[in-house]
C-alpha cells in the first residue's frame, strides 16, 4: 500500500514537472513571438522624432497583441494608423503582423497619400490573403484609424473603419471623429463598403488620440462596470497639455486603478500624437 502511494506521488510529481516544462516552453515561444512582433512595428524613436511630445501606450492582454500602430513618412505627408485586430494573444498577433506587412506593401508600390485609397487597398489585401468567403474566415479582420498629416497645410485627413479619433486643441476643445461603421475583412461585401474622408485643420501643439476599445471596455471600478468612452474623453481633456511621457503614465495609472482586481478584458492601445 505504501509502495503504491509512493508510486502515485512520483507519477504526480513527474506529471507536474512535465506540465511546468511545457508551460515554460510555450511561454518562451510567446515571448520570442513578442520580440518578432515588436521588431515589425515602426520604430518608436522615429515616430517621436517626427512628432516630439507624442507617446505610445501598449498593454497586451496575453504578452503578444492584436493591437498595433503604423507610421510612414513621405516627402510630403506623414501617415499614422492604429488598428485593433480580431482576437488577442497569438491569433491577434498573427493578424497584426499581416496588417503591418500589408500596409508596408501598399505604400511601397506607389505614392499613395489618400487615406481612403490606402484603407480600400488594405481591405482588398486582407480579403485576398485570408481567402475571404471561406466560412472559417468570415470574422477575421481589423478595425483601423488612419490619418494622413500634411504639416505644410496644417491639415489632417482621417479615415476610420469601426474606429474613432479625438482631436484636442491647445485651448482644450475636443472634437470626436467617428469612422465608418464597418471594419476591414469579415463577411461584408467589399463593393458596398465606402470609406469616407473626414478633414480638419490643426494648430501646432494640438493632440490627436488613437485608441483601441480595450481601454474603454475594461471592467472595473466600484461597481465592476466598463470604463466607457466618455470617461476616456474626459481623461484626454485633462492631460492633453502634459508632456507625452507624463500622459502615458497617467493613462496607465488610471487604467490599472480602474481595473483593480478584475482580469484585463482585451489588448489595450492608446497613442497620442503631438502635432
């Protein structure tokens, strides 16, 4: 009887050690995937050099993220995008890598400067890459906000696919721009999608905020409710005059305080661009 118990203990210990080893291997692989994903994203230094006083806050739910940002500069304009891909973790990360790769491909094939054209081409490329129409890919895609900034005219052209941006002036006036109510990829026929350009002017020192829904959908607070967009908008209006790194710290602090002991709901991405 004692020998049988000893054997069971040894087997359980061996099984536990084996599980821990497998878990370490998987975690190590995901961390390596994280480094690959980060290397594909634009260099934050280049973004901050082009737009001093800006920031990028990225808080993945599961090490790698389905949220990503993208930056490209031509001789005339700068293009900035933030996207939220279907899923999080490994599936979301695969989609984000696809999105970054396709955006780079699109701008490398010509001097595309119209945000609606870039978004339409990205939608087409996603559909072609994933073989849309097949049942298993009906829900794969991404939401994205893309801005084309012309500093010579102090003009911004914005196109959103299920995404919103916020423009806050130096006087603290916030203007919300909501994109079209359909994302990229997915089941909707491409021929009925029409991405509309929204255009506005800015003054040097204004801020533009991009964000995924992970921040506003986070459960927490005293009642365990979502953070909601109205609270994030108020937060933007209270921090817009701060230096970029200070804004980033404040946003992270508010998020962690709101989340408390609740599990993180989704990937979180917030980016502020000082114009």
